[in-house]
């Protein structure tokens, strides 16, 4: 009788990653991480002037408190996108919309 091969021990992060993939939860998890990391990534000054941050279909929507802040941040969209790709991997966020 053949003995079944079980995979070796996994690190907890690998096990969680596999669970997220098999349950098709990875995109939602990544989106939640982006939102939760907003203040850490852009700093407290910008985060305090942000009303709402959410991700839908790989688009990061950022609602800001003032038109001038929206204008200022529009110059840095590519830098923010680059930071997000570096932090969370390519494809988690593909576009940024400022509101």
C-alpha cells in the first residue's frame, strides 16, 4: 500500500497565504491591507486630510478634504502607485482616483 506524501511543515505566513488563495480571499485581503496601511505609507499629515480610502477592482479611491490637497496629491499619484506596488506587489492597485 502506498504511503501518501504530506507536505513538510509550513511557516504560518505560508499557510495563511495558501488559505487565502484557495478560498479566493487574497484580493480582498490585499485591498484591506492597502486601506489599513494608508497612514503609514503617506504619513499622518496626508492621512488626516483624507476622508475615505477604499479599493474596488484594483482602483484605489482617495477622498480628500480639500481641492488643494487633491491637486497636490495628483502630482504624486505615480509615486504613491510605485510605493503600493513595492509594498503589496504588482497588480494589487493599478490606478488611483482622487475625489
